[in-house]
C-alpha cells in the first residue's frame, strides 16, 4: 500500500531532519515519523484519526528535552 504525506515540516532543532505526517492510501488513520535523507529515524506506529493531532504529538515529542534522535 502506498503512503500519502499530509504534512512535512523541518525539524526545528536539526535542519537535516524532516517531520512527516502521513496515512496509508485508502485509510483514514494518520501516523508520524522523523526522516533524514530518506531514512526513517523514528516512527510512532500510532493510529490517529486526525492529521493535526498526529502533527501536534510529533512536534511535542521531537521538541521535548527527553527525546534523542536515534543514530
């Protein structure tokens, strides 16, 4: 199944990273991930019903002091 990217935002702390909110085609569930150079560094594996809520949670997670970008 292909994915449809709904939101793409530059990571505010690392210009090499991009935050993406996406959904599987044909589905109504959204997820978010952190991407660098086409490689997924982190994926939430949550199923959000609203893209904006997934984006909010992504920004909250990736900008928190506790989050460390995987190598």
